């Protein structure tokens, strides 16, 4: 739409439209207007007759951001997508609930506070004591929580803040303890000695899904082990290696029998080694022969279990070598490596060294420590243990059926109860379930949900009795388990714990299962799968009907945003410069579900121009319809009726795209129609009519533009809520079908 000189008296046009749109001037006050209205709460919408009590529901939980974090572009994409869905369904007459919350992020939060504490006071948490340390952590979390909430609001998120939840608040504490007790009573939570991921730095276990593999270059050593050659990047762990494993079909070693004993010279002298034939040995890798360290390797542990082999601890929980290391006992493994190599070299057992061996090192993504597997007594969720399903509204299983958690998790996706989109992620989901081991849920940190188990001990410290319940035992001779639960345990309850479970509330009855779980594809296993596990087992329902996975936000060159590359875009900076609407559109348009999106400031700047285009169109329409007489009889021409029909077609197209979770196509359809069809074509063609002397023609065109603009604002609002609501609030009352655009209903709903 080109600019033209207004023909009406400009002073009667609201003054703000005489200037370019400046998002910063309006966004905070518009959000306050929405929040003060109470209409983020579906109960208020029902009470005021905006939607009927019998209306269909649309519910969704916000993936709770960590209280330690700040808003980043991944959050911005998530909030833009989810708020668009919520606003769309609210305007289509649904009782729409979007539940906000934050996550304690226990390991990350405790790690941060421990670092700050040591930096400030040179004290550890143990110096402070559990109670005093937790007070400090809670204060930090509370401050961080307020920051992330305020940043979430900046994106225009129409969350029902009256239902705000925190993973460590009283209601969620009750839900977590109840869930633990019920799973324990079903035989699905067990305690036992198994190999786990141990972080010596944070002194806690870490789940498989929290392992981050960091590429590292280290020497790779080849040693003589009797008649064999073995290779390792970690010779400091090999003191107890007394089993030699080879593939049963490896022709090179057919002369050796399973269980055969051989004498070999090793680190601390001669040992008797035993031949083990197992398919885990890869004949194509190196010599095809390996020794195993069952206490400190999950793969080796499984081999040892299969053959009922002995295993011995080599490294303690701090990364220190134990007595088995002989003269090197007490050394830290980092310092011991070179000494072990020197010993073996002096014995003539070092064959060669590859100095540039590139491999992936397992680290704790939450605390940064290098993971050292250990056999420890921990709490686990048993995913392969059969149990009787106490209650079920599921398609594939009824109450009383004997199932496993893995069967439940697979069945609800296979039978279509839960749709995962894009489709390709279903295969990834199934592959993950097939490989799923029992889930270690205990953590040796202080911040988090304390395990609701108490022990009564004998004088020698052995456990006489175990008590599991929501509430502590009444007598004083019980000691609570010191561990806390994996954060993902409480997050797994999120769809129903936020709706009042384990009590049967109106919210739970009305809004569960939720309609959509929208999140990044990178936490499909962290969170989505665990929610399915928890909900099916504990409620007999699926937690949601559809999983919408968005991709990562990358820079304009397709690179991951990182501090080292200096390519991070801060959504708050983007909002300040270009407005929340432009920021929202920049992470929606071009972002097909499951695909990564490239983002640049230029792209966001372009959508700021689009917001200003809406602003200019409003000024044009208000200027040229200032003398519109709503009481005069009007007859629209065939051409004008076609314009309305075309707009209705656009509305249908946008609706179809949103319902198919193609928000990228829906937003682009709005953009293309408003700019190229309505502004550049329809308004340009309207100028001669609006400036002409034919009163009847001018009146009809004025009515057409006012009606079309009303509908365009409704269509556009879910994608660009701030600018459209600001415009709506300054339109003549006769042009508005509701006080707030946010709750204006799409025609026919």
C-alpha cells in the first residue's frame, strides 16, 4: 500500500496513528490490560459469557523453564508457538487453559549456588549444613523465578497466572510423594546395586539423558596382555582387568576356550586372566580382543552379568584410585594415567601410542563434571517389570491388565492415542523405548524432592525396616533417605499435578488429558517420554493428545547460537528493538515443525515493518471511513462480495494450517494476504471509490473495508497480539465486536 494524502480531517483520527508504530510505547500497558481483564483464566471467560460452560476445551502446560535461566531464543520460539495456539483456540470459542510454571532444575540450581557460595566464602555446602544451604538455594531460586516470569510475559504469553505452579511448591510436593508411594507399592520403584552415571565433581548420579558427550583428543595406548594386544584410552582404570573378551566366532582366537585361564604380566605383577567368549566383542575393532572393567563401564557390567563374573571397584566416588592400585592407591585418576603407562612401558608391555585419538567423553550436562560409572545402591523406576494396571482409560489396555511401563509407553503412540509430529520422531521414540533401561531416579544432592522413604536401623547400621509414605512415620526412631529425586520425576507429573492430582479436582476432570504438548525435539526423551510413562501408570490416561516438536533456533548461517561464536540473539533485545510481534513472527514463519530455523536481525526487522503496515492500514481505513454512516442502506457489489468471500477463504486456510500444526504456513498466509492482497491491491483499488462523488459506492466500500479490517485483525491476532490489540483498542466502538480483541470470537463459533 503506497502512502496517500488523507482526505478527511486528520485531527479526528486517534493521534497515535499519525506516528509510526512504536511497540515499546504500548506493549507493557496492553499486557496489563489483558492480565487485569482476568480472561487468561477460562473460568472468567465462562462467567462473563465469552464462552459457554458446555464449550469444548483446549488445554496445554507450559514446559516449565528453569528458575536459574533467562529467556533465550529457544524459549521465545516455544512461547510464540504456544501462545499462538492458545489465542487461536480461545478466539474459536474454546474454554482455553494454558498453565504456567517453573522448574527447580535441581542439579543446575544447586551447582550454581555452590559455585557462588565457594567464590564468596570459600565454604562448601557441607560447611553450611543442609538446612542453611537449602535456604540459600531457595532464595536464589525465588529471585530467578521472578526474572523468568517477567521475561515470559514480555513475549505476550496469555498464561493463566492464577494457576501458576512450581515443581517444589506444596501441591507438587504432595503429588510427587504420592506418585512415588503408588509406584513403590506397584513394585515399579525398587532399590538396588547397579551401575550408574556418577559425577565425581558434584558427587551425584546423573541420568543417561543428562549425559553430554564432548569431543576430546587423547592418546590411545596399545598394550601386550599375555598373547593378546588390547587398546585403551584409560589405562588408569585397568588394574582389575582379569577377563579377556573375544567374539565366539573370531577365527583368530578359536584355539582359546571360554573359561580358559592364562597367566599374564600386568600393572602390579603377574595375574591369572580368564578367556570370555561374548558377542559384545567387535572383531573389526583393533585386535578384536578387549579386557573389561565391570565396576566402571555399563557395557562391561552387562558382560559380567551375563557370565556371572566377579567385579571390583577401582576408583572411589572422588576419582581416587583404591587399594587395588597398589603403589598408586590414593592417586587421582588424572595424575595416575601417565604413571600407569610408564610402569607398563618399563615392563615392555607398551606396543604403540596413537597420540591423536578423537573420542567422545561423557560429561554431566548439568554440572560439567566428567562422568565415571560406578556400581551404587540407588532407587530405580523398573520399566520392564510387569504390574497390574490399577486404572485405565487407555485404548490398548484396561484396568486389571498386566503390563510393563515400556509396553504402556509404546502402545499409546502405536494405537494413535498420542500423535507425535513430525512423523519421523515416532521412529526415534520407539528406538529409544526399545533400548530403555531402568531409570535411576535418586540424586545425591540436597535441593529437590526428598525421597519419601524412611529406615529403621539396627545398632550396626543395617536396615531393619523400610517405610514408604507421603507423611513421615510418627515415632522418632526413623531416618529419612538422604537422597532427592531426579528433577524429571516431578516434571513427568506436570500435566496432571498442575491440575490438582492426586485429588480429583474440577480442573483435572475438565482439562486432562491436555490437548497439546509443545516443546523442542531435543527433550523428547528427557521429558515427553517420562510424562507418558507417569501419566499412563498413575492416571490411566495419556497426558496429551498431540506432541508438537519444534526445532532449534540457529543463526543466519545455520550455526548453533553460542557465546564462543558471538552469535547469540537475545529475545529481550529483539523485543526492545523490533517489538514482541516481530520477534514472534521471526521464529514462526519458515519454521516447519521439527526443523531448525535460521534467524537474523534482518528477518525480525522485516516483521517490524509488517507491524507498521498494519498500523498504516488502520490509519488509512479510519481516515477514509470517518464519515461512514452505519444507518444508511448499503448494497455491496459482486466484486465486494467476492472480496469478502476471498477473505473468508483465507480465514479457512489459516484455520486449517493451525489445526494441522503448520503455524509457519498459517502466519505466512496472513502476511501474504494482508500485505500483497489487502494493502497493495484492495486498498489501492478502493482509493478512487473512496475519493469519488458516488455516495452509495463510497458507503459500500467504507463498510467493506471496516468489516474486512475487523476480520483481518481477528485472523492476525494470535500471531501478532500486541499491535492488533493496540489497534483494536483505538477503533471506533462500532467497529469492535468485543471490548478486547483477545476474546473476540471468530464468526460462526
